[in-house]
């Protein structure tokens, strides 16, 4: 393991951002660093704080189309720092990789966005349309006061985004091998099945909710909710938490708490999933309460100028086009796409995100700058 001392605009900016301990929802002045760089290019910076979350809406130009880079400055906690090879908030170059919390998710992308924009504006000062940045410190957290609140604000004043690149780490083996041109919807159910607590030796005097619910849960796990389509895998159902009982071995529990999640395609809707689930619970004659939480609608960008620009820019760097996938978790693209924007996720490799010793390849960040700049050139020149 050899530490290195490499220098380039994107590496230097990524290092500045990684050095900020911006654990959700703390921004730790990352947005100030970005805003200062953008102001020098003629961007108008608008801070949008909502409760504990800091958001930045920065825009250059007043014309359409509006191209937006979207991302987040917050990072997940480091976990035990003793397990890291290098301090997580001390950016360190080792064997061609930049190490530190947020290197891949997603401060490396933020640095690449800024540097690409600087190069593009300097080379094309009279570019058409507008360039914007939508940056939040609440993507890794409860996502209540972040991008969704900024979008609500923009919608209220009829300020529309036409094209959006989200810098989430979409790649698998090398930058640009995969881009996400959509995401599945996410729907969470919190189910409480009611029973009657009692002594295990007298089951006829009790009602065991675990026994009563087990067949229903098994049936839900076996159902084919849909068959997916060209871009989306079939909808999946997964139990994520389950709890019952007092902790004693001789007590029949009085209730069962189950949390489950649907990741669903565009072949179904949340309403359909809710109706089918509740019909199944009723079929099994369960006494239950259920709370539903909508985490995001599915979205898809399967045609249009943005997809063409991304394919062209990635192929220009990699000599091969990216693979289009909608797999993985959710992103803030789910709040932007419903406004009518074309949305694509393009960022570094995701192999180390949220892990100890998170890192990003230096070469990938340099290539990402060229890809982002190429997209701007395709759409705004």
C-alpha cells in the first residue's frame, strides 16, 4: 500500500469536500465551497434551509432548457474508525484510489460536476439554456427536508428542470459501464397483527398472531406481483423486520409487528399493491392494523435528448455505450422525475459505498469530468 501525492482540479476539490465531516444532515460547509466556485462563474446561489437540512439551488442563466446537476453533501456515519486503514475524513491517495467517507457517495461526483461546469462555461461562455445545481444535505437521512422540499419550492414558482444528472454511484466495474435511467418505486408497510396473549400451556385461551399471520406472509412472499418489463425486474416483496413476544419462552404473544417493503416496477401502482395486500390479509381473517409509507414512485427515462447525450458522452470516453439499468435502491431522482424532467444517474463505481475504507479510482473521477462536460456540450451548445 503506497500513499501518493497526485494533484488535479477534481482531486483537489474532492479532497476538500471529503475532509468535511458532513454526516447526515450536517453539511459542514460543503455547499459553501461549491457555491463559492459557482459564483465565480456567474451562478446565482440560493440557500434553502428547511429545519435541520441545508439545501443549495444554484443557477446560471434564465433561458430554457434547464440542465441540472443533482447530488448530496451528506454522508453516512463511518462506523468504528479503528476499522479504517486511514482516517475516514482525512482524504488519502493510495495506489490510484482516493480514500475517505463520501469519496464515491458522492463527493467525488460533486467535484467532477463543478470542474466539468467550470471547463464548459469557460469554453462556452455564451452557451444556450441554463445550468443549475440542486444539492442537499439530507439524501442519506429521512429525505424529508431535502430535495423534495426544494422541488416543491421550484414547482410553486413554476421553475422547471428539463434535464437532470444525479451523481449517485451508478457504475459497477468502471465509471460509465452502467447508468441508471430509472428506478423502481418503493412502498413500505408496517403491519400489526393482533392476538390474545396467554400461557403456552393453555393455547385454547389465547390467540397466537404469529401462527395466524404466517400463512399470509408466506403467500405474499410467493406471489408474482407482476412480470416486470424491458427496463424493470418484477416487483419484489421482502420482510425487513419482524417482532413478537415478551422475551419469555412460556408466553404466547399478544401481537405481531412486521415491516415489509415492495420495490415495484411501472407495471403496477402503489394503490394496486395496497389493495392486493389488504385483500390477502382479509382472506386470512387477520385482525390487523397497517400503515403505509410511500418512499418514491418509479420513474423511467427511456428516450429523449438527455439519454442521447449521456450515451454519446460516455461512449466518447469509454469507446462503448453504457448499460441501462433500473436496479438498486432509491435516489433523489424520484423527487425530480415526476415534474416532467428527464433524469439519468451517472457516477462512480459503487463497490465501496457505505463501507469501511470507501474509495474511488482517481482515473474514474477524471473520466467522469469529461463525461459530464460532454453531456453539457451535447445539450447546451
